[in-house]
């Protein structure tokens, strides 16, 4: 069975689980990506956490243009489009949606879902500093407020024991994703980028225990890696379920994406949550203090560049593909800085921008082919 088929089965099975769970009175809590909403809190409350992270479909994003301006990024518009269309069973199943206040586009999703009478919305404040006392306390207070909201929704108390158990469940999931990703560091058996990203995205929807069991099985049966292809790091703000054109095109022109560094839509698996001490404090550390700061935070750019450089070295990367969505202001600015810094390091960089319409064009394929030629020692100005 291919990874794509396995993922399709996982998602279909999850839809059936949601229907049965809701019939039994269980609550479904959706949240938007970015890595600031602790699933552990939702899981410990006895609800089903679902990361609402479908994208890549221009028709869904364009649906929202009747009520949203075109200057809102296509991912944010796609989330409002899903609300309007009411055809996606994951989106229609949620009883509460948690919206992290990261970029302005993400905030607007919450505003539109509230105004147009979608499910109830909880806005999770995320500070613009990740390691200062006031901001850390603020984030902890917001997690306490989320905990109380979940307890009201489900009728269950989120005890320390339940929260500690949930942390163990999700730490296992993160650890297995990391182990799977690290197979791509060198020669031997390794998972391909598209298969890894599909599994990563499935982990945002599937039951975490079932997903972890699936990842263990995949680890035991990996194919041999394709040798000799230029090794690429894919980075940028957003890569969500269904937005796979950039990975498919890179593969088609002969590049091997060996690692991704993405803010929204790909589960961050590089660190686990501390399983000792106060579990809520551990979530604050893991989801804010120890997490790499995103582009909307002060002082983020140098830390992200440092991490990208470490990935380039660790995964023997020969070129960087910067993939971003139209109208993503924070990452447009950060991307320019990182592109210049990496070029100074002698690393070829290709910037690709998408509105969910244009990546299947012949022009984009030509640009990617020229990028691969550059990594292989071809024309520098390709």
C-alpha cells in the first residue's frame, strides 16, 4: 500500500470516527496551524482535536473573495471558503475552533467565522515576544482560559494527570515524525518528501495513537533513497494538506527535497514537551519559550536563519527553495533577508510564490529545472 493510499484511508476513517463520536455526544475542537495551540489540552479535556489545515485549492480560496479582500493570503481565504461551502466534513464537525492570534490574516479567519455564524470561536492570544516574563505569563493565562473553555464545552475537568498523559501521547507522535524525517540525512533507506509531508499532515487530523502506530509501521518498511539527486531544503510560511504542487514539481525536475522548515501546516517535531513537573508550565515552555519564534515575533529572523543553516549542514543541502503564499507580508520581508544571507553563504536560493493558481504553469517548471541545473554546477544566473 502506498503512503498516499494509507493517508487517504486514515483520513476517511477519521471522518467516520468523528460522526460516531459526535453521535455519542463527544465534542470536536478545531484549531488553526502555526504550532501555538496545544492539542494536549483538547485531548485531556476528552474532546477530539482537529487541525483545520486544508489548502492548495484555488476554488475554495476564491469562494471567500465575495466577502474578503484579495489582499488576504490564499490560505486564510481558503479557511473562510471552507466555512462558506460547508462541504468538508472535518470543518463542519467542529463544535469550537481555536484561532491563534499570529498574523493579521489568521486573526481575520476568526473574525469572519464569528461574524458569519460558524462554530464558536476561542481566540488564543500569542505574544510578540517568546521569552520575556510578562509575555510568558500572558500566554500561560491564555492557556488557562482555553482550559476553562474546554472544560465548559466538554463537562470534563482537565486534571494534571490527564494533561500529563496527553503529553506522553503527543510526545510519542512527535518523536516518531522526527525519526522518520531524520532518515533523509544520508544514504540508505529514507522516506520521500511528499510521503513525509502527507504523513505529517495526516497527523494533524488522525487519532494520535493510531497515527503513531502507523508511523512505526512506515519506519520499518522504508524504501532505498534515490541517490545522486540535488538535495533541497524547502522553507517558507505555509504548506498545508492539498498544497503539494511545489513538492511534485521539484521531484519532476530531478530535485530531492530532504527537509522542510515550515511555519504553518507542518507539525513541529524537533522537540518534545517536558514530562516532568507542572504539565501546564511544560506546555508554555514547549509551545512558546523553546519553540523557534515565528516571523511575527520580535527577533525571529536571526534565529530562523540559524536553524536553517543547521539544517543545511545536517542534511547536506545544496539549495534552498523558499515557498510562500501571495500577500504574506511577514515572510515576504523575512524571505528577502534569508535569501540574501544564504546566497552570501554560497547556497543557491529559488523563491516561489503561489496564490494556489499558478504552480502548474510551464514557466514555473522551467524555473525549477534551471534551479536544479544551478545546483548541479550549471549556469549561475539560471
